[in-house]
């Protein structure tokens, strides 16, 4: 059965499907066309496919709504299922939304989906339409090779809104969270990620007192106040990184980055500035809650400038941790080693992902996918076709393992 399923994995077909999906622009907030194409690709793999429209208003009213940044009028995803009622259920989850191509020139059209030099090129190729398609082909190969003997029911979720907070996966799990385990094929360079830090975005406002530059001592510069806040944020970053909080994060130089990415202040060169706004992102430790992370940053800012105000905007990425010794994690590592000949490293990462939404529901979840994280959100994004074949074949091995029987 295993050899038949592995032989059913066609790297060229995976590349063609990734290319087709890349050619459908799906910048966050506009994912419907990509979801519809995914459903077509899923049906071609012999899986039960459906386009899923979620109740956006109800999700926004939910007390655990994970936050949004992009404008949207609908939330649409897709799902492919290898039906095996009564058997343990495995979720393969990936996002369809992508960031924009940016303003810098590309060597190839960003939504061209070119297949050249052993790579699929274009926005979303690495992050993460390729991993999603590889997982889909793995499920299809198992369906064709194993038939009724497939040991698990497999659900492939193709979600929207990962880039701005994870609303798509949140919605999918509100609809169906009956999973024994989950894998997300984000670009991890064939490493197994069992720990992810969290991340929160914020906006700060600092008032000043305006005055003419000739009598600047009559005013209070909001920029001067911001300098003190900036120094306090740098110290806060040092404080939250004094320890890593988890062994898999210890090798990282900075497990919990704090960055101010935008600052604006003042309105005229001869006026004491009366307002500064700043926006940034702070990491959330794996041993703290989102509320604790917010409170810590707010205290640091208030101590430096009592007049400053902090708002929490956009996505709210809590941390996520899966036991590295869970049978599902061990089975994935064994499957990857059998495929590549090398035991994959078990690592932690400093960025947020939809993994934490599974972990929050007690569903063991890991990230494992192709190379390319360094090209995600960058110019000339691309992904190796060989990596995609390795991911698909590893997932086939995982889906035909007895991992969840061991966990029972």
C-alpha cells in the first residue's frame, strides 16, 4: 500500500497545480477565486470537495475573534475530505491568502506561476500555496492507493485570512474541530516546528504641547516623549528575551522580537510637535498569555511616558506548543527521515501561525513544509519542486503510519 501511494505522487502534477493556484491572485481579503480553484483541484484528486462560506458577522462578534487587518466583505475557504467515518481524523491545513507583490520589480510576473529551473515562481508559491497543494496530493495519493483501507479520515482545509490574524482557520475550527492531530505545511525547510511564539500588533499615540519653534520651551515635544518610549521598548524587548521559555526556542538569537515599524510625528518644521503615532509588533512568550503580554508592554510605555496610549490592532497571535514527544510528532519525524534519509531537526520559531489555533483546542499540531521562508513576502518568491515532492511523500508516509493508534 505504501509503495503504491508513494508512486502515485507526481511532482510535475504538483508543480502544475501550484502554478495554477499562484496564477489566481488572492491577496488577503480576496480569496474566493483561489478557494474555488482549490476545490476543483481537490475533486480531481478524488476527494470530496466543497467551497465553504463562513458567517463573517458571527465570527466578528465571537469573544475569541483572532483579529483582522485587511478589509473584507466575505470569508470563503475550501475543504477536501478523504471520508473514512469512524476512524481518527487528521487535518492538513494551509492558507490561500498572500501578501501583495510590493513595489520592487520582479524577475518574473509575481502572479505568473512560472515553472522554471526546478522551481515554481510567484507570490504565494512558498507561502504557502505549494505546501497546501503538496498536502492535497498526498491525501489524493492515499485515497487512490489505500481505498477503504486508509487508516485515517483526512481533511485538507484551505483557509483565508492567515496573513492578518488567522480568521480563516478560526472559522474552520468553529465549524469542525474534531481532529486527533493536525499538520500545517508552512515553509520550514523540512524541519518540524513544534513550538511557535506569539505576536501582537499595536499602535501608540503620544500627545505634545505645540508652540512656535522660537519659544520651544513653552511647548512639549511629542517626539522627545517618543524617544523615551522607544528606549523603554528596547529595554522591554531585552526583558522578555532574558530566557527563551522553551528548550526549542533557546537556539534563537531573539525568540520574541519587538519592533516599531512605523513612526509619524509633527506637522511643520517650526512648530513643537504636538503628536506622534507609532506602530509595531511584540512577541508573546510561550509561558505567558496574550493579556499578560499586552499588560507588560503597556506598563513599559506608561513608565516612560504616562501620556502615551496603546491600542491593540490587527491579528492576535497567541503562542502554540505541541509536546515534541507526542506520537504524531515522532511519526512525522520518522516519516521525514524515511523519505530524506536524514532525521529532521525539531525546532521552535519566533513567528505566529495558525498552529496556535489548533493547540488552543488541545489538538496536537506541527508545521512541516518546503524551503522558502526567507523568500516569503519577498521579491522573486519561489519554491523547489523537489521539496514539494519530498513534503507530499512524507505526508503520505505519515498518513499511512500508526501514529494516532499509538496515541490512543
